[in-house]
C-alpha cells in the first residue's frame, strides 16, 4: 500500500512539473511574440538590446543606452519559437493529463 501511494505521489509531482514547464515555455514564447509585434510597431524601442551593463529583451525607453542586435530577424525567431513551443506545450500538457488520470485511477 505504501509503494502504491509513493508511485501516485511521484506521478502527481511529475505531472505538475510537466504542466509548470509547459506554462514556462508558453510565457517565454508569448514574450518573444509580443516583443516581435511591438518591434513591428515601434522598432526604435523594442527588440533585443545589449550593452556592457544590460541585456534586455523587450522595450527600452532610451535606445541610446544599448544597441539593438536582432533587427528584422526577430520575426524569424518569433515564428520559429511559436512553431517549437506550440507542439511542445501540447505534448507536455497531454503527458501531464495522462499522469493525472493514472494518479486518480481513471
């Protein structure tokens, strides 16, 4: 009985971890996509900014503090990120759901 509860607890923890990782991937992909959309609207202030003292992916109020390194490649990276993120999130969430069903005994 104790081993069964331990297996269920382990399956539950793995399922929660898979869902957490899926959410993290989704947030990162959404951040890249929103930054790319904002770059299309205002390329002077949005993008990947790098200087000796900072690394910013997103908006920068004073663009003289750093230089923007991606330029128009940001759209390619946003599309590639979405193409990788969407099936990864799907697979992780399906695997987590399967583990939760096993844990519940359904």
